[in-house]
């Protein structure tokens, strides 16, 4: 069934487990993600991100995402990840996404507050939930995870939630997007301080490449949503390579890929403690 972040994340934070956002840019990834969630009786968040639209146009994939969520036997949030422009974020809402992230974290602080608040007002009128970001989660290949001056502070996190009305907050505590060049080091004490001031669900971006302990430690301290995408691509890459090397052809290679991505999603759902929480 179609759900919002508010249907699933407060419960996750209170219960010390996390729901995964697995971006699904095509129907192969969609089939894998929904299949994994249903098999493990877990809520799940699917969707796409603005930077991923060149690989799956919003107008084409949105109807599939929404239809899959509605017919699923577990709660499914259809989430627009990292909305960077007002126009495309509004388009996602109009196409039936039940949740959006609006990410103005790379902009000036005042612009981030004002633009996020505007999106929240509109999204809530659609009945959709909103995630915002204060501090800035960078790109792993740029070694942005060393830039601790971009980390979220507890005071600005609390102020951001109060002034914008976001339902969930992405925090910058040392994780980054993409493939890590060096082992990331998460600032758990910072997360503990933020969580003490902010009762809302917190979100960890850049989850691919973190250790199992990183997930256990952050979920214990208030992370209720974890974003995973790169790991799914890596699982799909390996399966396609195997299929082609074995001479399986397009359709059988495609099925091998779906199975591999499904297995990767199931592994993360179990690790996040989300299995059986639907
Ligand atoms: Zn992200």
C-alpha cells in the first residue's frame, strides 16, 4: 500500500530500526526492491533522485512506481530523493509521489530554510511527507567526508525542523554519496547530540560502503531511514557481467540482475532490523 514517511519512520525511530530508501530507476530495480520487501514483510521506500532522471525519466517511471506501491502487500513510500529544483519537485508531487526530499543544503542557509519551508507547505497540502537536509552530505569521490565543517550541528538541526516543518531530517555526520575511496569515519557523538535535540526521524545518506557496525551504531542512536543506491548498482553490475560471460543473453541476464539486486536489498533490510515490521 502507498504510504508516507510519517506512516513508517516515527515507529522506526521509536523501535530502533531503520527503513531503507532503495532508489529504483527502472522496472527491474522496482521488481527487485518490492519483491525483497514483500518477502521479508518489511516497509520500504522506493523512488528516484533528480540526478538520476537522465537514466529514467520521471514522467515515464512515476506511474510504475506508484502502481507498484499501491498493489504491494507492505507499506511502500514513493519518494523523490534529492529534489534540487522547485519545478521537478512539484512535478513529482503532481505525478503521485507520496514523499519528497527537497535538498537546498548546498545553498546559503537562509535560502535552504525558506525554500524548504515553501516545499513543505505545498507537499503537505498534497498529503505528502518531506525530508530536508541541513549541513551538507557530499560526494565520496571528492573526499567530502573529511570536511567536518559541513557536519550538521544540533542547534541548527532543531531550528531547521521548527522553522521548515520537515517530517524527517538528513544529517551530515561523515557519510558521503557514491563509492568511498577511503574508509569513512562517522561522527557518532555528533549524531547522539543531534538526536537528543531532535525527536523527528533522522536520515543517513551515503549508506553504500558503510560497515555493518556503522549501521547498527547509527540506527541505535536515531537514524530511522538509510539511503542505499550504489550497492544496488554494484550488485547489478556483477550479475550482468556474470550473465554476459556465461552467454546467457539479454533476458536471462536481466533476471540474474533482478535476483542479485533483490538479494542486496534483502541483506540491507535484515541488517537495518526492518524485517517483519510491515
Ligand atoms: Zn543522498
